[in-house]
C-alpha cells in the first residue's frame, strides 16, 4: 500500500500575527500578495463600518455579542471600543442629552450616538470584518501553502 | 444650504455617524459584498492568478442571491401573507 504522508504544519504565531493585523499571518508564511489582499478586505470593511456608523457601532458593553464577532478583527476593534468609551460615553465630543427609558428612568446619551439603519450598517460591516479575519487567521495557522508539483 | 449639506460639513469622520445614509441605506450592500468577496477569495483560492475574475464572479453571485432573497421576501409579505385568512 502506498502511504502518502501529508505533513500538517501548525503555526500559532501566524495566527496571532493575523489577529494583531489582518493578513500579517499570511505575510509571515511568505504569501505577501494574499496577506495584502486580506488586509485590504478586512481593514477596509472595518474602517468603512466605523466611517458610516461612527465609533458607537463598536460597543463591548451595550452590544456584547456583536463585539465577540468584531473582536476577530484584532486590536483595531478594541481600540474603537475604547475610543467610543472615551469620546462619546464620557461626553468629550458631542452633547450629552437626557433620554427617558421605558421604565421611566432618565439616562444620558451622546448626540453623536448612531441609531437605526446607520448603526446597523456600521455594526454589520465591522462584525463581518471580524468574522472574515477569524477565517483568515485559521488559514494562516495551517502554515505556508504547498505548491502543487 | 440645506440641512444635509450643513450636517455633512460639520461631520467628524469615524466619530460621528455619516449623515444622509438612511435614505440609501440598502446601497451599502455593494461595498459589503465587495469586501466579503475580496477577503474570501484571498483566503480560499489556491492560486491567485485569476483572483480578480473570481472576485467579480463571487460579487455577482452574492448580488443575485441577495436580490432573489429580497424579491422572495417581498412576494411573501405583499402577496402570500395578505391571502391568508384572517381569524
């Protein structure tokens, strides 16, 4: 019986690099063009989401489940969440306005908070970027692609 | 100068939501499909020789799929559901 042994390589460092900066895992594996294309797609989608929805579309406390997907895009998601906390929630930009909740309580929201379809688009773009980067970093962890003989 | 123009001039990119999006929110499906196609094909293709052609094909397939899904849902909501008996 002719046994073909397929050497599986596993590179945790490529996965980690791919999480730190999308596409960096593929670049570490020597696949520069693929890495650049993944970087273009993931970072482009994430930035477009924040451009449309503002920093408010990444919110770890209010949209925790969405943040799980967004965090796949790497530190850029965490930095956007921190920016949301520091700028909008602490009122450093915009105007803090009172908002009556359904239970009668009054809370403060920033006038720059995104709502409705704008927030949906921003959240969806950033979450899609995160999920696609998880697929990309799993691909990077498999190690360099084998060239067909 | 109308309100949208004033809001756009006062807009702070990446901090404030983009003004004027609500009226044409569905058009944002196009850049999203482009982003998904560019990333997915970069991950999946073994060879990148016909990369942009494959990206264009996937973009078209996703777009047709989304249009079909929207048309199906519209038929369901506007034609099928009103035919159901009201109790």
